[in-house]
C-alpha cells in the first residue's frame, strides 16, 4: 500500500500533466487561430488595395473623357460666339442704345469687384467724351455673357458627371 502522502501527490501529478497538456493544446489552437486571422486580414488588405487601384483607374479614365468632352464643348461654344459676333457686327446699326448715364450705372460696382463693363464703342460712332453703348456693343456683350454661361454650365455638368449624386436614403423617425 502507498503511504498517504503519495496518493495526493500522484493525483496532483496527473492533474498537472493533464493541465499542461490542455494548456499546450489550447496555445497551439490559439496560435493557429491567430495565423488564420492574420492571413485573412492580409487578404482583405490586398483586396482593398486592388479595389482602390481599380477605382482610381476608372476615375482617371472618366476624368480624362470628361475633360476631352468639356474641352470640345468649350471650343464649340467659342466658335459659336465668334460666328454670332461676326453676324452681330454685320446686322447691328451702331445706333446709341444706352446713354452715358446708364453705362456708368451698369459699369459701377458696389461690392468693390471689377465690373465686367461694356466694350469700348466702335470707332465709327461719334461719342464725344461720353461712354455710350451702341446696339452692337450690347449685342456683343450679350453673346459674350451667354458663352460664359454655357461654359460654366458645361463645367458644372462635367462635375456632376464625375461626382454623381448619391441616392437619398430617407430617414424615418418615430
């Protein structure tokens, strides 16, 4: 028979051996879980990087095509403005349209910014020392303003095409 202190010692050794075995098994399992998580995280990072590069390539291609389209639209608008200006000069009568007081009011700026101003009158019109605007001047100014507006509109449309509006999500409240 074993002495009384050997039985608890044997049980303690068995418990310690089983405990160490379980701890070793658990540590190995946790290390393999960590390795799987690291591999999964690396795969996600790689996929994210690839997706980001693809989005960048697509955005660059879209920007390039929109830039070309915008440049062509601006060239078309410039050509149209030049043709209309040529026609205005042929058709207008060069009669006084705005007198000096009205031109001064239109050219003044209360905000301190540079006013667009009327163009210098044509040399064939006798204006004396006063600034007046003929119907030709006004028509040319209108055509210039229309062309500038169309250029701004084309640029704005290109921006909308590059950054399409996100679909609205309605928020429901109680």
